[in-house]
C-alpha cells in the first residue's frame, strides 16, 4: 500500500513530539512493507519544493514562511497558506507518486484543503490524527471571543479539515465523547492513542556537568512552553520546592511563555530553575536520559483532554511522571492507575507539591520507572497505531455505514 503522511512538524528539523511521532509512524509503516511519502513544510527554504530521504523515508518539503515561534498574525497567515503552497509546489511529484491512504496530523487545522485535493487526484482515503481541538481551546482560555471574526475564520478552516477526513482519530475516550458533542456531523470517529518508540538513550553525564546539576534530582520539561501548558503552575512549584536542596527544574524548548519563565526566574530569584532553548533531537534524548522525573502541565481551562506527546517520550525513557491536567482528563487515570507517576488537577498547587516531594524519594522513582516502561509497551506502541489506522480505513471499504457509528459504541477501542 502507498501511504502519504502530512504534518507541519517532521524530523530532523523539529524536536517536538509531533514531528517525532509522525516519523515513528512512517518508519513503522515502512517496516510493514508499505511505500511511504511525507509532505512537510521547509521554513525559509531557498527552493519552492525539494525531496530528500531521511532514514529511509521519502520526504517532500515545500517552502513556507515561519509557523513556529513567531507572532500570532504572521503564524496564522503562513499556516493559512500551507495547503495552497504545498499543492502548487509538489504537484508534479504528487502526479508521479499517487497514494492509497493519506494520514494527516492536526494541529495545524490548515491542511484540509490539501488533503481534499489529493484525495480527488489519487482517489485515496484519509485518516486525520486529531490532537488539539483548535480554535476551541483559544476560546476556552479567554484569548479570543467565540464571536471574534478571527475565530469565525478559523472555524471555516477547521470544518474543511474535518470534512476532508474519512476517519478521525481522537487521542482518548473522553476526547472522543467531547468531539461527538462539539462536532456532531456524521463521520467515522475512533480512538487512536498517542505512541512512541522506546529510545533508551544513554546519559553520559555531560549535561549534568555542563549545568552544574551533578547531585540534583532533576524535574525535566521538554517541548512547547506555551499558554496552554500553564508554565506559571510549574514555576510556582519550583518556587515552593526551593526548600528542598536536591530538587532542580530543567525546562527546555520554545513558546509564548518563555518570557514569563525568564522574568519569573529573574524577579523571584528562583535558583532551582534552568531554562534552555530547543536543542537537537540527539542532545534532547541524551539530556532527558540524565534527568529523573518527566514533568508536564496542561491549563485547567482546557475542555478537551489532550495526552501530550512528551509524556510518551518520558515513558520511553523510563521516567516517572509528574503532571497536572484539566479536570476529567483521561491521562490522570492512565498514569496513576499504572503506578507510573502522579497526576493531579491543574490549579491544585498543594497536591502538585505533595506529589513532587514524594518523587524526591529514590525508591519511589525506581518503582515508577519500571511501571512507566511497562505502560508504554502495553498501551502506547506505534505498531498498535498503524494497525488501528489501516483497519479503520479497511472498514470504510467493507462497511459502508461505518460513518454512522464509532468504536466506543461497541466497547473499548481496540489497540
């Protein structure tokens, strides 16, 4: 089978979890004997279109303006141009390399037009991996009004994005139930958990030495440092843990709240926080291997139930998890139920502090580390993800009324 993957993040240009996950998906499809092509933007490229091979995967890259770490108006404009730029730039390649299945990732919401045009060109089926329900979370956080012309414009692109999908895969049962209420139009929907390949990077001690953290218990946060992650919550935790001499926070990445982190550290004179800009994928893995606890946070005002990709990277490295999430998020039950870490509701600073102090115990961390590795293997494998995607597409061909039901109505989603 010929499979086309579309994502606005892809390795090696990005260290974000989405880029890594989509590459892992491509590698797994290829290992099963499928032919894989990836379409992804190349920010600031000198050519409108070029192709290359990355770890055995055929990648087509089209020239794009900046869509990460740039002002919101510029980002929005450049993202709205993604589909038209991609189709124009890669049209000859698309004609020469038709696909049977299109797998595309959201966010961004702006690839729907490209997917629709490729489906028409190839006669292909499509599977949307939906991870953030945007722009709804912007409204939830009070960043823009639901009546804002900008939100109304984004919702047009959002509908195009959803309608281009033959199947939509949500990342948890709670997210699926929410989506059915949020977007009640008919269509095939299912649960597709996030996934990760075990990395098992070996720490050399270089990062601990470089940062002067040799004898510290390191709480590690890697990835997007944005409003949706509520970095203020993590900074308050760090402040409260200044009395624990062994505790130190290492925050690595980029995002809207980097200035908040820098300002807080300076003004509050917090001495147990180190911030680093995004590093290469190799450095990121080695750095993570030298830390002790995987840290994540989601703003409590989220109405959707995200399962952050960074959590899987932590599990793959065998890190016990410390997290804070919006009320009702499935990840709390998954992590706590597997005894792989502690997760509380965002805004409950006392519970988060108590959980962090519990993880300062080395014996506690060792037990949860073993359980973290077990949880990843049993629940969040890339092989399970590829099976789910392809079986959902096959059901479209054999069961014409699939769009009138979803997997949860017949029990738990198969893995």
